[in-house]
């Protein structure tokens, strides 16, 4: 059973005041499976007022109690993981095992921030004169406006909510309209854990209308967004115009440098499996594969064999490796990118076509010898498309890895520690993983550089975005 999704404002689940709704589609069947409430300005005003009241309550709540609430919500998510995972698969398309894992990972995120809440501490500065005490306090920044994506509606939303709540902030979360019910279940866990009314509010609707209203609003003091670079730049500009601090986790086009001294066969299989995770709809998905000349053919053969063997189907079916893409727009976009690359001379090794005429399925695709002028080598594919080119020298590989304005995730594979370390240092990226797929753990920083944004949504750095510093100096 797939539930209809309501707004959550001031501790209550309710319909939009206008009664407007949006249809929710199962991407595996292209059928409408439920409805989602569509917030209007009146609903946003109610959420803002609730968040302002909630902030007054929550900032005064001891960190120990805030941590306990987050831990209780984490426990509820674990108890409900199978049910929520099934909801997530129905609305997003990823295989059920990946959906359940996302819920379990989200619980870990709440646990992490619960511990971080208890470690928020200021410090003292020695005074220059007798009797002067100087201290720095860390305080919650205020009401947060958060914008969460459809590809990981729980784990990405919970990074924002967890950081805000741990710091003592209240939050208005604009959830993804394509995948609303799983995001709502994360909020439900918090409500059931005893979170005070108004501390978390959940809305859905027109992204442009909601962001255009919330970000400039004087009640909102912090903005956090995960999504495309184009939209992120617009929101960051809007936040800057109103002196709002912002965290931006934007697009990527992750390079993968494979040197000829790496374990080619094993690495090719691992990388292919990670390329098809969530249908390639992952911001740090390995995408531009740069393989040294002497290892190129072996890598391409092993990688292509694994991609071609990927079992694609309804995420609820047993044994499926890759589900449907999130919507028809993704299929059309990937078709256009593949056609453009082939027209410009790229070699299609496997895939390249949509699957069937029901649902939004696309074959895992491998392109080699792709011209740098191809759109896929410039725009983030955000799908199950791997682009494999060869390189000769170390400098050639680094030049290509750094060619684009993106800098979110990158990967290096080499059997030589010195080579791997040198490459990791030379790549312009917020995150680099060497000899494994190690990005995205909550205890590690998560964020990009250049056009991939700024700020972190992982590690101890994540909570700092929700805190402001106050200097207090006292005589006597």
C-alpha cells in the first residue's frame, strides 16, 4: 500500500489550505499511485510562524534531550525500515534492498547528529586585564529552509534535518514532490519520537514558489539545498542578497582515474556496479573513466561485461540490480546524450536504449572514445551511462579530471601509493576516494568545490553550518 502524503505543519498532518494536490507516479509502471498535498503561500506562512515558535522552544531544550529525541527517531526508522523502504522503491524506482539500506543509513545519520549535539562547546580566551573573562558561545543560527532532492529523499533530507535539530534550530523542509511519502516517514519518526510542535515542518509544492518565498523571508536565517548547479546558483544568489548563510551540495561529473598498475579486473567490476547504483542518479556516481593506455582494453571488456549483465526491472521484484529511472524526463535526457555522443564518434559498447514501453527503464550504457565536445562529457548525465576514455601520462589524466567546473567527487585507482597520493592531491574536488568507493559516510565531510557548491553535510563540519559564534567579554 502506498500512502497519500500530507503537509506537516506545527505538529499536525494536514491537507493544503487550498486543497490542491499533486499526483505521485511509480516510475516502474508510469501509473499514479498516490497524491501529495501542494502547499500555497498561506501554508508557507503557517509553517514560518510554527518554525519561529518551535525555534524558541527547541533552542532552549538541553542538548542532552535533543540528542535523546534524535536517537529515538533513529530507533523508529530502524523498526520501520522494511515498510519505508518499500514506499521509497514504489515512488523512486531503486531496488528494494537499496531503499531499505537508505532508511537504515538515515537512522545512522540521526545517531551521528545526536552525538554531535552533545559536543557543541564554546571556549574561553585569556583576558589582557585582571578580572576580564572572555568567552565564545556557539548558538543555533535560527530557522532553516531546506530543499531536499528526489534521488535520496530520506538520507539527503535527514542530513539537513539532523544537523539543524542537533544544533538547536527549527526547520522547514521542502520535500521532493516525486518522492514525498518516504520523506514524510522520516518526519513522522521525529514526531513520534516526541519532537515539539513547529520544530520540523514539511511542505511540498512548486519549487520556484517555495524557494522564492522562504529564502528572502526574514524569519529564515539559513538555507541548505541539494540539487542541480543551475538551480543552486540561483538559490545561493537569492540567499546572498538577503545575507542568509547557505550550504550548497550541487552537481558533479566525477572523474575516475585508473592507472595500469591497479587491479584492473576487480576494479572494473566494482566500478560498474557502483555506476548502476540508483540508476546512476547519484551526485558522486563515477562517470568519466580515464584509463591508462596499456590497461584500456582489459578494463573496458570487464566493465562492459558487468554492465551488460546488470538485471534491470521493477525494484520490488526479486534479484533486480537496477530499477527504473525516476521519471520520463531522465530517460529522454539520457537518450539525447547518448545519441549526441555516438553522432560525434563515440563507440557504443553496450546499452544505449530505453527498455520496453511501460515505465522509465534504460539500459546500462558504456561509451568509449568519447569526444570532449560531446554533451555527455560536459553535462552531468545523472543516469546509467559510463564514459570511458584513455590517457597516456599522469598529467594528461589530471588535466582531463580538472577540465570541468565541477568538483564534488573523484576516484583514483592505482597499486602505487605514491602515484595515488599525488593524484589525490592534484584533483580539484571536495572528495577523493582511492582504490575503493568510499564517499558518503556520515562521519566524513560531504561537499564540493567550484560549481559543485560549498559547505559540508557530513563529518563534524556539518553541524557548524547551523551554529553562529557569539563573543562575550565580562569584567568583574
